[in-house]
């Protein structure tokens, strides 16, 4: 695998989403949770999506329950929470594992392309973000404390 476009992920109902259909867009891929101290970042992610998307930029959110069991809901509960609480309109994917043997292939690849501090390939917490250029290359990894607003300049440089 050489780019994000080489992967297929699943939508909440289990339908496949071929990421090659996102080629030509700048992507921000984020593992999310509804009951986390960083959950208010949904608001900032939606602001980025409204400002730069959907033609040139897209946020792809991957709910995960691997950190403090902070995403316990099913797909419908997650979608309702995001819509009602933060008016999220960017795509939510199927709830996934981002670490360990059950990590989806996309996340295995992302972590290898942009390791964390000290070369760690683990996702340390919810709202870790990966910025991907129009060709599907990982440009940068951001930690949970990096706010969506702080990433805007990097997005603009790629658009």
C-alpha cells in the first residue's frame, strides 16, 4: 500500500467506502469518541469541513472505543450524538480498532507513515489526527491536544 487511495474502509452500516474516491482531496483522518475530554473538537472539525470542504477537503472520523471505553455506542447512537450535539456533516465511519491486532489496515498504514513521539506506532488517545495530501500521502500526524483550528494553516497550504 502506497497511499490512502489504496484502502477501503467501512461506513457505519457496513457498506464499503473505497478511499480512491477521495483522491484529489486533502483529508484529515481522526479517531474519535463521544465521551472524551477532547470530544468538543468535533465542533472545530466541522468548522474546518465547512470552510474548506467538501470539494477540496474532507474530514473522515473513525469512532473507536479503545481509549477508556469512551465510545460505547452503536453506529446510530454515535451518528445521533454527533449530529445533535455538534451538527456534524462530515462522514463518520464504522467504529474501529486503531491499535492492536484488530486495527484496521488503514490505521496500521497511517501509523507506519507518520509515527508518534519517539517513533511510537501506537495511537495514544482519541482525536489523533493524520493530514493527507491530494495524492494520498500522509503529511503529518497531530496529537489529541492539537486543535482543529491549529491545523488550518497546514490544510490551507495543501489546498
